[in-house]
C-alpha cells in the first residue's frame, strides 16, 4: 500500500475500537478521536461525555458467545448475559491486547468533517479541556460514534409538575423510591427500567402505543439468540415466525393472559423486547400496563383510552435520534432516522467516508461492527466499490425490503438481521481477499 496518509476514526466505543483494530491489521495509518477521557462509549457507566445510557442494573440482551469479537472471546467465567461492567472490562482487555489506546486522542471533540477532494477530508478538532482547535487532513474518515446518544424526548401535552426524564438519564431506582412512576416505551430499555423500579417505586406503569412481543432470555434452557442459526435464518420469514410463535406459546402461553398487549404485527416484524421478568411482574400486579400517553395535568398522566393515573415522574424510554452534527447536510442527510448507505456503511456520493456500527441488529452488534470494519479496511486499502448508480439502486431495494419486513417505526430504519447481514459482509471481504 503506497498511500501512508492517516485515516480518521471518530469514537472509541465498541464500534470505534473494532474499526481501529481492523484498519491497523491492514497496515493502515489511523488516528482515533474520542470526546470522553477513556474508551468504552455507552458501556462506560457514568462516562464523562454525559452520553452513556448505561444504568446500574444493565446486562446485555444477547449471549456472550454471540456478543464477542471473532478473534477475542469473552472470558469463560463471565455469565451468559454479562453485566455492563463486564462488557467494559472486556473492551478494556481488547484494547490492551491489540495496543489500541496509543492511537486514540481522548477528550477531543470532532467539530466538523468536510470533503476537500476525492481523497482528502479536513477534520476540525477541539480539545475539550482547553477549547483549543485545529484542522487536520485525512484520506478517509470512519464514523463510529454510535447512535444512542441524542435522546428522542417527546413534548408533554399539558402542564406537569413532576419530574420528566429520558431513559438516558436513568441510573438507579433510588430517586424514585415511594413515587408513582410512568415509563413510556416497551423496548428493552423501558421494560428493564420498569422491572428495576418495581421493587422500589410506589407504583410503576408501563405505557405503550403499540404493544410488543416479549421474548424470554432463555427458551428450553438455552439462550434465546442461540436458537437463531445460519440455517434457520434462510427459512422463509413466515416459517421463522411460526416456529418462534410455537416456542413462545410452549414456554409461557399466550402473552395477553399476562395483561401485556401484543402489536398488530407478528413476531419478528419489530425489534424484539427481551425480558425474563416483565410478564410475571405485570401478571402479579407489580407493573401496570396502559395505552400511550395522551396528555398530562399537573399531577396526572392521561392515557389514550381516557384513563388517568397519578404520577410523580415520567421516564421516556422513547429511543434516540440518529444525528451527525459534524457532517453538513450536503454530505449526509438524516431523514427521520433514515440514512442512505450502501451496505449500511458507504454513502455513494462521498468516497472515503464510512460508517461502522450504524445498525440495529436482531442479535449482537460486535461481530457485525467487526465485519463492517474489515470491509472498510479493504476499501481504504484500494478495493473498488460498484458505480454510484448501482449502490443507489441497492439502497432503494434495501429500504423496500425493510418496509416489507418491519413496522414503520423510526427504530427500524437501521435494522438488520444478524446472520444474513454478517454473511453478506464476510462474503464481500472474502471475495476481495481471494
């Protein structure tokens, strides 16, 4: 490789570390910039970036065997579903094993990324401690700063004198002891927080506009995600849905009998909510389930069906907005969380700009981010992309396939299926490497 100019990596969380390692494996000169004072991103509890949504009781919702990088297994003594502190421990060990920290400049914010030529990007950097700024030139930029940092906080319709927080701010149940709490949203985070609060708050109400299919962490004694294989992923979707529906009925009966509403769409048509506890807690009366919030009064929440509930605090577990404040809209436009990227990685019109980790998988992120990073390293090293027209046509087909498969929700705009996407990326890499 003749071009020794460096490539810029934005972020030193899970995806940034994967990108940094794969680029260096390929012999690419690379520098990473992290706004926080250490690695880990979302997995660093209380990160001084102020952006980590990790709460004290958080465990990953995929098994460790699926979560780990291909060339760096998680320790055998870790539980099946590791705690967030163990995930950070794992990432620290990964960075140490492959000598990644020396290539990262911490407490450095990327202010802007601007294309100068086909093979040059000017990156404005700001020292968070001193506010000093500089502009550096790179031959490529890998964006790996994550998409769980800008809260999607709905406006409250009506006066409310209680506390309103986004799930990103939630850490422990102590501030809510003895209070009536409404949690809006029944994704993994909302359900986790409701379960966490159920032993401490005076009352906990889960509010949902559409319901959710709740999947247990274990089915027939096996981690849920171990039931998904390459073979099963190749079955027709209707067959996969029938199998999962039958298994769910066998292990816990009809979900509605617990008092938890299901959506109109079938299982696997939305990102799954994984919880071993919430159905039981609803059934036993520790958590109440209501329709979505319609409006508020000074001390009450009024739900879509007209019922109301006294409330001291509302926690919005309503997801995040995809945003890249350092990129001009002329470079990358985000439309209601839609980002047009070829293979979820490459914007067709901008050679040298790549994204790693901008996906919401049905399954674990690390192996997919690792595969994305492997492909990016090959592209940086000279591998060719299809024509712009070809890439744009595939982006349109991917959007259509996504719309046919999943409910029309902002959370599904970056959704991918684990095995098909992993095999697609690895196939691209294998073809390039021969």
